[in-house]
């Protein structure tokens, strides 16, 4: 552990074809876990180091809550991986398992196995882990700007410009396309705005792979599974049948695009105080150019080109198609968003 943190493989490396996420019980040994992981880039942290790095997992250092654990900011020395004083050394994000029992452990291990395989600029990087006694902890690069949802729903203060939102959408789409196009396609299964993290320069990275699964293999058309994830992002066929495909992720990504467009969360409060899915409220407006201004985030003011807005709305509608076979692939979504980002002359929205 005296060496500096090692670099991972080149950015274009595909996830390797190891066996699927492990379902062994929590009593499995650390050595067994380690043998199932690629040999590059991971550090094994003593619990005492992470406890000190986060000031005993202080509430003041709590920066978020993931699917299976609370996330704290900490500080370490990049070369010794020992804890340092707050504000010195390298900032890290430390996710500590909250759930007890088999389910929480499996989600922790699932994320560890998957993230150790990925190496892409739009997927959060894992630095190491701790499996000491009953403690299960993952250590990631620190994402200074938090998550996309927090930026979008913030009423006051800094707002994201349209051009920045478009670049975030493109980056997130590239990350998801990388997962879907790997040798063993990966379904994120819990894609949402709060799982799109932003670094200091507002570059997006997908996070939280506790529910991820490998896609269907061979001649299989889907993976049958329990319905897990977050309300507001479920594809209709997934809710109806439990059938999971990469097109399920495409639907969820369409909801994220809609959040970017509207500046609202996936669950929207109506004027009568009732809550409903953002998709149900917004979809009727997306196909009507004259009504489109009703769903455009007013914080965008007049810097949104209406031709771009119409095209962006069309991409959203394609992703949200109730027929999964009619949804675009993520490669197609990336291409459409990149074309949309090409500078052009057009008139702006009056919202």
C-alpha cells in the first residue's frame, strides 16, 4: 500500500468477461472477493483509515445517500493511502453499507464487481474498497459538483445553461452506450438524474451500480428479474412483466433527458398538492411545438434555440416509446444529441 494509486487501463477498454455479480453469502472471505476482481487499480483500505479520513463518518461529511449506503467525503494521501487532514491530500467519496443482511451485501459486491471492470470518462471510477469484519465500504473518486438532480431542481442560485445541459446529456449517453456495447452488455437498471454525478468541470459520470445486471445472452430476448429501481423511471414493459433489456435503460434515460429539459424531478408535484410521474404530465406537450414552452425549464430564459428544443423533445419521445423495440439504441441517442450540439442560427424560446 506504499505505492501511489495506480492508473487503470486505457479509456477505451471494454468491461472484461468475468462471471456475473456474485451472490455468495456475507460470510465469504476477503480473499475470495479479491480473486473475482481484475488485478488493476483497486486498493484495499483498512477500516481505521476510512474512519479517520471521514472524521469518524461525521454527519458534517455526509454528501449523499446511495442505493445501499451513505456517502461521505474523506481525504487521503495519494501515495500512502493513509488518512490526511480535511482539505489536504486527495478528496474521496466513501460509501458505507447501510443495509444489513444478504441484500445489502449483494448490492455492495455487485457494484464492486461491475465498477472494477469499467474504465470510461463518463462512469465514476472506483479507487478501492474495505471488507473488514461486518464493514462493507466502497471508495470512489470525489465528484465535486454533486448530482445532476440537485442542480436541476435548485430554485435559487446557479442554474445550468442549455449548452451545458446538452453536454451533460451527451456525456451521460456516452457512458450508457459504453455499458450497452461492451462484450457482455450491462443494464444499469437504476438510471436517474441523482445517479448522474458531476465533477468540478460539470462533466457527467454514471454512478450507483448496486442493481446492475448483465443483459440477455445468446438467443434470449430479456432477463427476468424482480422489479427494482426508482419510481418515475420504470419502463412500462418492465413494470408489467419484469422483463429487463438494454431498452429498459433507454426509457430511463429518456426520463433523465426530460428532467434536463423541464428542470423537474421524475416525480412532479401538481398544483393540487398531488404527486405524479413527470412523463405523464409532460409527454402530451412534447409532440406539440406550440405547447412545448409549457415544459421547458423557465431558468433557461431565452438562451434555448427553439429548433433545438423541438429536436430534443423528439429524442425524448423516441426514448419514452412504450414499444421497447421502437426505442433508439444508445448509440443512436449519442449521435442525435451530438448533431443537436452543432452550432446553428435559429430563434430562441420566449419562456
